[in-house]
C-alpha cells in the first residue's frame, strides 16, 4: 500500500492517493512531484491487531475514509480482493443482487461471483443458475 504525504497551505500534514500496489516500482504518485510517497506492506494491516490499527485510522480520518474502508475489505474479507473487479459484470448478468449495498458483499455473494467468473473463463461457460441464497438476520 502506498500514499502521497504532503503539507496543505497551512503547513499541516495532508495524505492522499491511498492505493494498493502489488509490487514497488517507480510510482505514478512520485512522478507528480506533489509530495513524498510513503507506504507499508499489506501484511502490516492483516490480523486482529492490524485491523484495530486500521479502524483507528478510520476513526481519526488519518487517510481518506472511502479508501480506508476499501483497504479493510480487500485485506480482511475472504475472496473480496479476487472478486471486487468482477462484481459489476456479475450484477449486470444477474449472478447476484447485493443484499447489503453496492460495494458491500456477503461471503456467499463473493463466492458466487468467483464461481461464475471461473465458469465464464472455462471451456464450459454455464451460468450460475441461482440468485441470492444469502440471508441476513439483524
């Protein structure tokens, strides 16, 4: 994970451009010359203590809220990292209809998307024939 650290017009620290990177190369963040690129390995955010660290960053708005929430989902929700870029197409094709809301998927929905994607790329492109077998109890 990396982000751009700079100062605002009043000289206070400002963070932007939070993103997950799979390998460290010359960053497009560095190319803009707008600040210093900082980063941490993703394993610094996995596990219960690191989740608590991430939640504390959300609480004090240390980094942009939506980006921190996305990071939490990608690191802590099984299958989300593999499915998150496929979900839009899966919804369009009727594979799932999210029970919670867009961007927030139950485990059964994530696994249905992954099964659908696997079938879609295999020699037998059969569709997943069921929809939302998930039940939420509040």
